[in-house]
C-alpha cells in the first residue's frame, strides 16, 4: 500500500483528519533524520514507513475508547510506535498516553516528538514496582509470556492488552498458562497477512 492509499485509509477508515496526518508527516521527517545516526527502525523499512510502521500502529485505534479518561501505556516504545500515532489520534485531554522506553537515546528522540503531539515519557517499565494503566500496547517488545507477566505482576487494576505480533502469535498464545482472569482473542493485521493482533482483557476490562 503506497503513501496515497495509506493516507486515504487513515482518513476514511480510522478517522484521521488532515491536521493529524500532517503531524504524522512531521513525525516521520524527524524519525528518518534521527534514523541516519541511530537504529530506531530498520533501514530496509524506511521507504515503506507509512505502511510498515504508521498504518501498522494506527490500525489498533479501533480497539481503544479515547472518550474515557483513561491511561494508555506503550511498553518498549522505541521510536514511539504505536504510542505516538495513538497520541496523535487522541483528542481527549484527559486520556493520557505514556511511552515506556529504557534507552536514553530513544527517550531523547521521543522528547523531540513532544513538539508535535502530547504524551509522557517514562523509563524502563521494569524500574517500577507497580504502574496504573487501562491499556497496554506493544509492538516489537518482549515475548508474549513476558508481556503477560508484566500485566499480571505490575498492573493490579482491570485493563486491556493490545499486542502487535508476527506469524508465531497463535502458537505463542497457546503456550501461555491458563489464567481465568484473562480472556484472549486474535484479529488479523491489515498490513501483513501473517501477522496478528493479540487482544486480551484482564478481570473483565
């Protein structure tokens, strides 16, 4: 899917205005400049950034209720994906997006992006004993069982997990220990026929 069709899809299917798409363009410009020196995204995906990174991240907004005064946490945010795209989509000042990233270099990049959209930058999620959040989102973070360990051990309130995973998602999900506190499902990714989005709710969230 080329840039024109990605932008069209963002407008017509995911509710992005022209102003929001312009913010995404500014983010991409900074990302590609920073990527010349630091490996935030694979160099081989730079020419496909709109499809491989932007649309891949944006597709999960349909599983998020931005109207509620909630907290969303992007774990291992890296270049800010999907968190930055979700923060651009959000128009509720009482809906808070937090990006957890352990790398000082990547946090420095994220601080530059705060000129474009509003979010909080946090350190490594493992540095916190507990965190309060209503959503966990992850893309290219830890293995599935490790993400669920964070959910189980660090987040005591009901919440939803939305995890972008590759073709091993179904097998990895089957290996998770049975836990009556969680309900799982998977949906197909719109950017890669072999990839899945794992959606789980803890304690009925």
